[in-house]
């Protein structure tokens, strides 16, 4: 007989971890780089294969599956009170170049398995439970992070930007989406906005992507806040010229301007007065890229974050001042300084935090209340629904590289936490 979720006994939760590990391996095979690395870029052929695989797993779990016009995928277990706002969970399956098998994946495959875990009990959820696979959480192809969740959360600015943004091969977002089979037109972009009351709550399961839980031997992290990310693209232009013939005093080397700015990014982050401020230059491209040609163009992409938004914004401004100063000093042109995104942090819902704390106690799992220094789709879902995140430890905190790893026991704990949290939320 169906019963209220609160009486689910933790011992009735059984995770098919062998099956889940097979799925993780299978999904990692849809990659544009050789194992053990994973590269899966938005709307690529491998991304389309991976999407098809996720939809098949959702269907096998008995979920009703739908996709929106940019490929956010929704798998819903209809609850007994289907008209009520649902409890949602989910994450992403796109993978930055040469990365690992677990970032995002745990929150999609693990979420589908959490549904299967609950279906193995006699639970009939009151509120529907929905698994969301967000299109493109990583900024790799179009430089826009959390593209799917940012749009679902109602970003007019993004809906506008997507009409003209192009990737490194000058392919537009709309063309790329159509290549992947999404019959998308410009007016569709705002039609996918979710409403504030579409969901009762959103919970994401994710690897920590840091070493704290593993170092402290604590199996579960309950996220209290997600740090505020910003990204900036900068172009410098100089005269370039022959590496042998142009003497040093008469050079205006765009590459050295970029190098000096990269060091300035590090300095501003280090001098912010807090360890919570980080700054990274992960992309630095020189044109023409020949050993004996002085770079006439340099393109750099800067990622800076902080849990304190004000402090993060000060660093963004300092980076801007440094770019202007360096360009003047070196006689190069600062042809672009574009803040691509400058997002506020997100706070987790206290109600969801305490629901998670109850679940951890029911499962007899110790937990850490902690901030997420990585951003996630939860950062944007928090704009339209109460949000919470569950972390599991990952090997040495490694992420965004092929050594990324989460052990079966940690994955089992995370899936049980997610299942119990969703079951409890759906009965609210
Ligand atoms: O960069 C991030 O924080 C996320 O892992 N994409
Ligand atoms: Mn029962
Ligand atoms: Mn990532
Ligand atoms: Mn991620």
C-alpha cells in the first residue's frame, strides 16, 4: 500500500551500484578524446549520442520524457498529486576537454538511479519527481556557463545573446542546435523560461570537486551557498612583426600584454584579502602562433570567483584597470574587454538543508555544511525555486581532469541521500 514518504525506512533503499558504474563507463565512451579522458562538447555528435543514452535510461526508469527547444531534458515520475509543483533534481553531462567521468554525471545518472531506488520501495510520491539534464553547464563551446539552467531561470540577456553568439568555428548557437536536431527558432529562446512556481524545490547531487570531504573522512557535504562566478574575455592587438628583425625597444607585443595581464589576475586574486577569491586564465591564444613572429593578437579568457560578491566585483574592476594600464604601457590596443557573466552567489534553502540533515541522520552518515567553490546549475535554479546540493567526496578533490574519481561507496551514499531527500520533499 502506498504510504507517506516519511516512513520510508533507509534500509529499504537499495542502489544498483554495479549498474550505475556500468552506465558511468558507457556514458564516458561518448567522448571526442581518448579514454580515460572525456571531452563532450555541446551539440557535438558525441553529445547527441549521450543525450540519446540519457533519454533511454529515463524511459527505462518509467519516467515521462520531454525536451525543450535547446535540449534541456526532463524525466518526470508523476506523483499522486500531479498538479502540485514538483520536486526536481538534475545536473549536466557535458564535459570540458580532456576531463573526467564524474563531474555532472553523478547528478544525472545518480538521479535516475535515485528514482529507481525509490521505485524499488512501495513509495508513491505525492509531488511528482523530475530529473533534469541541463543543456551545456560548461562554457566550452560558446563561452557561456550554465547555458541551459541560466535560460530556464529566465535570463533575457542570454536569450538575446544566443541570437548572435558563435563558437570558435563561427557556427552560430542556432545552427549548432539545429545540427543536434533541435528545431529551434529565435522566438523559442524565451518560451523555455520556467516560472517561479513550476517546482517546489531543486536538489543537485555532485562530486565536491575539492579535497575537504576526503581529507576529513566525511561522506556527505550539504552545500549552504554557491560562490559567485564571473568570466571575462580580453583581446590585445599590436603590430606583430619579424622575431629577428624588430628590435626590442620598438615592439608592442600583444602576447606579452596578455602574459602580464594573466599575472595581474593572479595578483589581484591573491591580494583580495581573502583565500576565497580565485582567479584563473585558462585560455591564452596568440596570433599568428609562429615561433618567429611577434604576436600581433592575443586572446585571453579569465575566470574569477569569490563567495563574497562585492570582493569579486572589486577584483573584476582591478583586472579591467590593469588591462587598460598594460595596453598603454606596451603601446598595444585593448580591442576587447568583455565581461561575459558576473553572477551573484546563491544561498541554499534552509528548509532543504534541514531536510538533508534529517536524511543524513536517518542514513547514519556524518556530513559537512560547506560552500561550493565550483558553480553548478543549482546556482541558476536557485533563482526560481528553493535549492539544495549534496556533495560526495572525490579522489584528492580532483576534477576537470581525467584522474577525477568517486568511489562506489561514496556514490551509493550520495544516491541514497538524494533519494531520501526527494522522497521527504515530495511529501511536503
Ligand atoms: O567551473 C565550474 O565551476 C563547473 O565545474 N563548471
Ligand atoms: Mn513501506
Ligand atoms: Mn565542471
Ligand atoms: Mn559540474
